[in-house]
């Protein structure tokens, strides 16, 4: 994946390794810890600067109408693996995290007790109505 270090935007699309996003640890498919994959390895997003605007973008990217809540402090449990993003800042109008400001991939000052989460609202849109990037919502996983 090519990251332009002069740009504050994150690139979440490549031809051969599309970024996938999922929600883990919630009580339904509409909520959970936000996890993204890069090079087939799942990782998390740090909750620094995480708010409802960021949650709205995640939920819309997954195909929901919007978010009702943005969670911090690993509300849905601590993830494992890399922490990919920190200081995510969305204005709320974006349709994907790739359009939001964030630290560079893998640069963070976080631990997994700071993993970000969301609760989404609305009917899940049909897959053909989603953007071309591949996304997944996984059913909640028990711990």
C-alpha cells in the first residue's frame, strides 16, 4: 500500500488488497470495536480524538444510516494485533475513513485499552449499494 507521507489522509484502497472493516465484540452486528485490515492482518483504531463524527463515517462505510454512539476505552473489549490508526478526525460528511484525517498507518501512542468502537443505526444497505471497496460486518464474537 502506498502512503503519501506529505498527505494527512489515509489510503484505504488498493487493487490487490482492499481494506476491510468490521465490528467485533458487540451484542449485535450493529455495534462493536472497530477493526480494519491491512495486508490481511486485522488491527484496531485508537480512541484519541474519536467522536460521533468518526463513528458516523464508519457506520456509513459499513452501509448503515449513521451512528448513535462513539465508544472509547475499549468499551467492546481490547483488540489484539497492530493499532493501525490514531487521531482519526472526520467532519462527518465523509463516506469512508480514507477521506478523514489521521496519523500515518501504524503511528500511534496508544495501547489496546484505548480501542475505538461504534454503535450504528439503520437498515444495512444491500451490498451493491456500497462503495467499491470491500467491507465486512462480522457477527459479535464472544470473549
